[in-house]
């Protein structure tokens, strides 16, 4: 199997191998990491992931500014259209990946965020991701509004009713995990139109990435708060 590598230097002495792996996993699947003190070579499975890692040059991990470089220029794999309910990290828009980093608490300068926007502008959003995003939108819409319907195009009053209906269908059919998918939640939220625009359009500013990061954090908090409630309800039903 071919691997696509980047060279990383400036790693803090306190940074563990696990922390290094977690940081670069946002780019895509890692094949292996070779580390020696403050330097490491990260080998990725896909060129898309290596290209995203290069975007992070100057990013901060454990208080240290990382230098990420490579002698090679990587081009993205286009990806094959699929209705798989999951999306490989490496096919996501770079601005979306940058937002995930910020939501997780990592520090990326505006220069890095602008680089993410520039990459998306230069090559557009991958067809693989656009197909996936539309599938999420249509899947939620079909369960709530009828065949071939989407949620993102509806006014919020319709969305609120439809989302509750979709949630009931999910629970009946055991799709509760699907209902917790971030994209499905975000599309059905009051800012659904903004979310759709953010992930399917290349026209955005640095501030848009910060706003999406806040939405990710808010959705994660909402999903986390629902879990104890669900567990309590299940316990009550069991006792009854």
C-alpha cells in the first residue's frame, strides 16, 4: 500500500505520541507515525490527508507551533460517488476540517484558516462529500416529509415538525445513532441553511469557520445532554 507522508518538526517535548496521532487524525487515516524527539514523519493512507496536513503548517499543538512540510506536492483523489452513511475524513472540505480543529480546542491562526478556504476555492468541494451531504439531507427529509424531499430547503416551522417526525421514525426503526449524526442535526437546526451553504459552497470567510466551530460545539453539548435523559427514560421503562 502506498503512503503519503509529511515531515513535522517543532513538536513539544511534553507531546505524547497519542496526542500527535489525535491531532493529525483530523486530516484522515494515518498509516503510521515515525517519531524522533521533536520531529516526526506522518504517513497517511490518502494523498488528500497529506495535503490537509500541509495546510496545518504553523498550527499549535501542546503550546508549540508546528512546522509541517513535504518535498512532494499531493493532489486529491476525487472519490467515488456513494450513498455510504459515513464519510472518510479526507474527503471533507478543508474549511470544515479546520472548524473541527477549533471546536476541539486546537489553535489555528487566521492564516491557516485562510489557507483552508483557498484550497477549497482552488479545487472545489469533493463530489464524494457533496453526494454524502445530499444523502444525509435527503435521508432526513424522506423520513420526515416524504420520498425525495430534503430538509435544508424548508422554512424552520416545517423543519421543526419534520425533525420531530424523523426522530420518531428513527426511534421506531432503531436508527437512534443516525439521529445523532452532526450533519443531520445541523441541517435540521435553525441555522440549517447556513450549515448547508458552509459545506457545499466555497464562498466563505475566516469568520465563517469560527462560527461553524461554535455550532459543532453547541451540537456536541446538545447531543451529550440528551444521552443521560435517554438512559433515565430507558431505566424507567425497564422498572415499569
